[in-house]
C-alpha cells in the first residue's frame, strides 16, 4: 500500500521520525495502525479478527519452551538469559528502552522470552519469509510499548551476567 502526503505533512513526518529515531515509513505505518485500531475501538469500523499466530517450535506437548517449567529450572533460566542478551545485542535499537529489572515483571519476562525463543527458532529452522516478517512486526510493537512505558525510567537495562534474583529463583 502506498500513502501520498502533501509535502508539508511529509516534512513534518520526517521531522517526527528523526526525533524518535525511526524511518518515516515505519512511523507512518505505526500511526496508521494505531489510528485504525482507535477507530475500531470507538465502533466506527468493525474490529479486526486476531490473525492466526505463527508459533514455531511448540507442538502443544507440555509447557511452551519460552515459559519456565513449573517449579523453576536453573538450566532454562541460564539458557533464556543468554538468548535475551543475544536478542538485545542483535536489536539494540528496538530494545533500547527496556528498563532495568524487567525480569521482575511477568509481562516483560514472558514477552522477552517468547521473542528470544522465536528468534532462535527462526535462525535455526525458518523456511517461510513470512515468519521473519511476523517476528519483526511483533518486535516493533514491543519496541513501541517500551517507548510508551519509558516515561520516568531512570535506568535502562544493560546486558550482562544474570542478576542473583534471576539466577536463584
């Protein structure tokens, strides 16, 4: 899909994109997506049916690999911490607003573990380019969420060795 903007609006979009360190096309796509979602929320258009998620590497037997086994598992935590550090190293811009001690919030822990597991699975076994695109859409959505939550955050996470409260649980 192509969107045509008058030059003054395109200039403003470019200025906004530069301020948030995004490409104008990514910023425009996010703005359009959020505008459509708002219209659906207000009842102006029908809401979208959720798209079927592409889940790689989980076959429904037992607990998904991106969730810690019941009762805890030190080996899982060690592996997952490494995958999250690798994810941050690969996409530092997208995860730049990740706050320190994210692991104390279940929402962030589960999202990061899912993204890290998904990325690892894609690197090892992906065969459909749509899986790659879906991953990047989800990563961009999470980056946007982090950006929105970053107000008042004084310390962002710096990857390194796992903290004691992660390793000990």
